[in-house]
C-alpha cells in the first residue's frame, strides 16, 4: 500500500502442505474475499508441478497464470427450468431467471440454471456462491457447455458441494452456453445461488477442440 520493499518475502516451501493450505484458505476466505478453501491435495499438486523451480516467482508470471473473470455479466441471458411455480400437474416451465436464484422447497436432481453468453468465449473455470444462504449450496452438480444451446455432449465437469463456495476448473473449451444442473437431491434444503463467476483461461492455454 504505497511502500516499496527491497528484500524478498521469505520462501514458504519449507512448511508442510497442511500449513500452506491453512494459510492460503485463511487469505482466500478473509479480508473481504469470497473464494473456496484450498485442500492439502491442491498444495501437494502445485508443489509437485513446480518442484524443479529455484527462482522466485514474479507478479507478472502470476498475472499470466491466473484465469480472468468475464466482465460482461450485464449481457448474460439466464434461464432455468425452476424459475417459477409448478402448474397443477407439478410440471415446471423453462423461463427467465436472475441472481440471486432460489429453487425449492427441496433440492431436486435435474433442476438447472443456464447462461447464454453474448458470444462464444473460451472458458476454463467457474465459481458458484451461496454465501447469502450458506446452508443452501448445491450438494452435487454437473457442468455442461454448448456452442448453440442444443447440442451439449458429455458434462465438462462434475463436483460435490461441501461449502457455500464451489470452484470448478476444467480444460479450456469454447462455448456460448453454460448449464449448471443438480445431480443429487437434498430434501431439507433449497438451492440458493447468489453469484456465478465465469473465468477465461491462461493466456497461453489453447482451447479443447
């Protein structure tokens, strides 16, 4: 904050994976940040991937490696197959939705939310937040991507929710439509989703065919 320091920060590599995971998680969830915690396995994976490095990391290198969030949220078209109340036969119609979205009264496998982007973009990660209703995070989801909203193919990722913040990374792929679908029920909890962030991949990463 306006100060210049001549000395480098002491390397943290001598600490074990659990210590590093705890410190990084504290930073990611504190100080006004809203990100997921870091698992010990994540630290171990990164340590292995950079085992041969001896030079200090630079801020420029970090900037090139960190996925960047899309900044066109106002242009997203969001729909859901649970955006309204069921009809007399218990069926729902697909309709427009917006964040924050609450689906209930219970989480149901097959409930989905879809984002149509203004144009196709290469994606590599997304973050879902249920922080405003922390008990109502999705217990399990799958992520599907599509170029036209008709052909979806196999899910690009599947994940189990364990906390109000869920971050999912996958191989970079170009898409215009993103669909998030519940795959497990949770009888005593609705599905509350107050924020979604989509990320573009690293600048040097190539999209999947």
